[in-house]
C-alpha cells in the first residue's frame, strides 16, 4: 500500500500560534514520535510517563492519548485517567496495553492474561473503512508487535469494531457515542497507516467532537 501523502497533506494544519489546540500524551517512551506529529499538526503538547490528566490543560475539547506497553502502568491508574479524561469531555485515544483497561472501564470483559503473545506476527487485517480507518483499503497486511491481545468479542456493545484480524484480534474500535478510540500498537507503528489514522483522529476531533459515529 502506497503512502497516502495527499491525504496527510489535506489534514495537516498550519502552525498558527493563535489557533493552537491542547493535547496530553501519557506514555512510557513509546510515543515520542506521536507527540512530535501532534505538534506539527498545531497542538501544544504536554507529555510524560506519570502525568495526571488533572494537572494538564483544563480547557474543554482537548485531545488525550495514552500509549503503553505491557506491564508499564497499573490497570487502576489507567482507568482513573480514563475517568478524568472522559469527565472533562476530551477526545481519548488508547493505544497498546491501555486498550483493555479503557475498554473495561466502559463495561467490556476483563482481558485474560493468557492472550498475551510472546512474539510479533504479520497479520491480514479487515477494516470497516470508518472512523480512524477512513480512506484505507478494506483489507491490508499489518505487522503486529508482541503484546496483550484483545479479542473483538471481549468488547461490549458500547464499542463498534472498525478493524480486526482474520482470527479476531482487535486492531481498532470506537465508542458508539463517546469520543473514545482503541488502537493496536501495530497500527500506529506502520509508516503507511500512521498518517492516515492520525489525520482521521484530528478530523473527528475537529469536526465531530472526537466521535466516530
């Protein structure tokens, strides 16, 4: 799949200090590049491994991203951040091992640790071409790094699955009426998918208050 440079250019915003928006990126060293991308899109970004969302920006309509690896942060802490973020009406993107705790916060099944995979793999992915995956092919191949596996069937009805593997592993999902999105680490690590997914996230944040549906 070719890089979608036209799509990326259409969604990149000018760096105008008078219109800069706010974003918080909580990560364990896995999302420095993502924070840089957001700054290029015109966001003021605060980032760090132990940030309390309440100590960041209090303005409405901001963007919050939690990106973690397996075992990097306690589940209770991740769910507390989710409560703060959603309580302030921010758009939330959960990546990697934060996906399961965020989904559980909204009533999804508890992730079984036996689903954790020791090695990465190359998987065939089907996408609904909606939400974060708008503009992408209906089917593509994706390198999935090792990490906690979340089954599509573990999500409750509050989430709509937007991308999945042939054997049922969750690649992407969005809450049906809240500005909350779940994303497999491999989707954002792909140089081909990354600009499209990030562009879609910012488009939804700007045009729909972050909601996908």
